[in-house]
C-alpha cells in the first residue's frame, strides 16, 4: 500500500465515502482519504484482537488498575457517568462521589453567577483567573475558547483568564488590567505542590494584599478557590474547606477537564451546558464500549493511526480545525497524545523496537494554509492530517456575511483535504505545469465533521481522541497514563535552583550547563 496512490483507490471505488465513513450522534468521520482497503481493515482487526483490545477496553472502563507504574485505575470516564449509574471501586460507588462533587461545583457556579460571591470590598465577582499548568490549564483554556458561543441562560458573562507561565510576565501583565475588588482566582493543581502554580498564586495574593490592606483570612475566603486531589495542601495554603473542590488520584492531569478542574468551563458556559459536555463525552464512552470494530469511531481512528505510523512509515500528524473557536485544540491534542503515548518502554519494561506516538502539531486551517501547508503539498515529508469542522454555523442568525464566511471556510477545508489526497490530478492540464508547480498528493487524511459545535458535540470530540489515544497504547503495549519524562524535568529544575541561587557551586554539572550558569551569574552581577 506504500506504493498505491489515493487517486487510484477512488478510481477503483467511487463510493469509498459510503464504505469508509461512519457516524455517532453529532459526529461523522470520513476515512475514505486514508490509504486503506477492506483487506487493510481486516488485518487491523486481527491485530487489535491479537493485542486483546476488547479486554483492555473493558479493564479501562471498569476501573482496573491499568496505570501499572502508579498502581491505580484511569477513570476519567467515571467523571461523566450520569447520576444514578454505578461504578464500583473497592466496593464503593464512585459515581456518587462524582455527583456530590458536581453538586458542590454547581453551588459555587450559581453563587458567582447570581452575584452572591463578593470580594473584600463587597462588590460581586465578575472576573475569574485560572492559575494552573499542563492539564490544569490546557483543557479548560481550550474548552472556554471552543464553547465561547454557548450562552448562559442567565445572560451573565464572566471575564475568564488563564495563567500558566512560571516566569511572572503573564500574570504581571494580566493583573495590571484587572480590578482586585472583583477578581477571583482558581488555583488548580492535582498535587497542590506544583511550583509554577504556587508561585503565581503567591503573586496574586500579594497583589490583593497591596490593593486591599485586608487580612489573608479575608482574601483567602473571598478571592481564592482551590481545585486539587490534595485537600491538606489546600488547607495549608489557606483556602477554607468550603472553597475547595476535590478530585481523585485516578484522574490523570491531561484527562481532568471533566472533573472540578473544569470549573472555569462551567463558569464560562453555565453548569447545565457543562453537563451537556459531560453527556457528549459519555455518549462517546458508550459508543466506544459497545460498537463493533468496523463502526467504532475511536477504534478506527486509533487503528488507522497505527497503520500510518507502523506500516506506511508516516511519523508526523497535523491537526487542522477549520473553526477559529477550536484554535487551541491542536495544543491540547499535542499534550493528550504525546504525553500519553510518547513512550519507548513497554508495559513489560522492555525497550520497544517499533515507532509509537508521532510528532503532533497543528493550527487553525485557514492560518495554516499560509504557513506550513507548503510542506504538506510539496515537501519531502509524509504527513497524516485530521481536518475538523462544523457543518453548520451562523445558521440561526440573519447575518448573511458571516454565513458566507463559514461557507468559504468549509470550501477551503474540503479543497485542501481533496488536493492533499488526489494531488493535481483534480486540476485541468495538470501534466503541462512545470515541475515546481506539481502536487503529488497521496497525503492521507481523516475528516471529522460535527453537525455544529455545541457542548455535546465538543464533549464527543474530546472523548473520541482520548479513546483513540488509548487504542494506540494497547497496540503499542505501553502505559498511556503515566509521564515519568515530565516528572524528571521537574526534578532536574528543582536541583538547578540551588546553583542558580549560589547556594551550591554547581561543580557536578555538565560543561554546557556549568557554562550557561556562569554566564547567567556574570550577567546578573553586571545589572545588579
């Protein structure tokens, strides 16, 4: 199949779309521009069966401790199970705990939306700043942007901001634009020991102290909410118990937006719309659980990725949303997939001798067309692409100009996926063009078409990619729920603090790090 061109496959079977497209609820996936045949799918099913994919799916969804390196389950799917359902963990129904947490979260959201939550001066809160990093930042940040059109039933719109950078520039610039009297900070950290988050939190509290002259007790009660799996650490920092939202150690950071980490999303779109997002994700969970291999969207997406990576030798993956509201989706999927499946050691502790996660990147499609699409069309790299777009937008308005813009966006989306697949064979007189104007095509792509971008379809979309990532981890025999490479980076940064602060001489460092350290010290002394 490496030597078969997509244009040949479409010539052989003009009805490929009917064969290789499938739908669940508000999502349609079109795989017809992938270099697959019925034989490919049959062989991929055999591969999935050999790797016991169905058994692993069952273990994931039932709460087995499949995160073996940390000896715990990965139960992000439990966070979106509906009230009244049951999932037993050590004999306890954790769905009851999830629903109780959602009720506490709902109470906080309602108090803020109704103007009952007031700052130190008595003014109601109208601005939210989420302080977090990684999964405590990317998911909520991406979701608030994606669901920016979702209107609150109350009509109240809060200003929601996100701070993640540890260097201080991000929060310093933001605080200059805010009113301390009406600003509430959400401190989101699974461990509540993350130095990036706590440094920004301390800066925020000092800003409030200087503006108000109020005691820390008043500021902590009125201007801070903690979200963590470590309640004692939140209490130690000063956050009162009724301003704490908890989640569980079986919730991985990059899978946590469905938990209380999603508080900024609920504040932005309202609790009822947040629950619609959970319902969309749960619908995809159930589809993943029950649909057969041939029509299972996450399974097909994952297995075709394995086909491209391990058999067609394609190691780059572009995420291309054709909707500005999904501008942060590529960054979110970069973390989801590369932190989960960016591993080279199997569950048995052996180095693998095959490729795992590809390099993932992306951009909003119309912007990307004027940037890296040149490489996609005429470069030397094979790249698999995901085109993502809503079929409907602005259809419920009478703004003809915006409707026309959406039509133009869809035209670009369809045109780009078509020419990437078929090359310049779709153009008249293509063979007479000079070589530098030729398009070879044969770049495989999947199109994810949403009916429209709603909280429900958005929940479906993110759950789709979560399960796709899990499917690939099963085939590659790796644990997608730990991230020891990330932990090593944190440890090394902590170890370098002492030589940077001149508490040790750094004599044991490598030559490059020692040279950079000496240069930094010299420059700091010049400017002292």
